[in-house]
């Protein structure tokens, strides 16, 4: 099972993020957090990889961006990435957009259609 390494700086508001996800310990990882925790920024960064586009910082475009994502030390290829967006930026949140809920307690704590 692979190990995914993430090393990001100045990617869509992510100032710095360095993490390893070891799939020897788990078959999957879920990132579930309240609004403003940079989940969309992380998804946008992975979508850039899938699209073959460079990542950037929207607020400070002159800042140097670092984006290193590896699988077992090798660069993550575009065809290995699938981003499931929680909503569509054009149409917004509605009953037809995707939501992934970890368990009932989190569902109550973070209702999917709550305005932030």
C-alpha cells in the first residue's frame, strides 16, 4: 500500500502544509472539517494536478508556490487524481450536490446546508 506525501506552500490560501498519509495503516482517509479549514484549497490544488496546471495563491499571486505531492517518493501523476467537489461554484449548494458524512454525530455538528 502506498504512502502519499504532501508538501504545499502558498496554494490557494494554504500557507504551509506538510503531511504524510500511510495507506499501510488505513485504506482510506477522509478530511472533514468546518468551513474555512482549507478543504476547498486542498481540493483545488489536487484538481490542478489532475488538470496539469500550476497552483497559485489567489490573494498574493506574487508569492512563490510550492506543490510537491508524491506516492512512495515519486511524483503524483494527473491520471491518479480524482477530486469530488462538495459543491459547484456556479450553482452553489443544493440537494443535488455531493456530501460525504463520516458519522451521525458529525452530521449533527456540521449540517451540510448550514450557512457560514
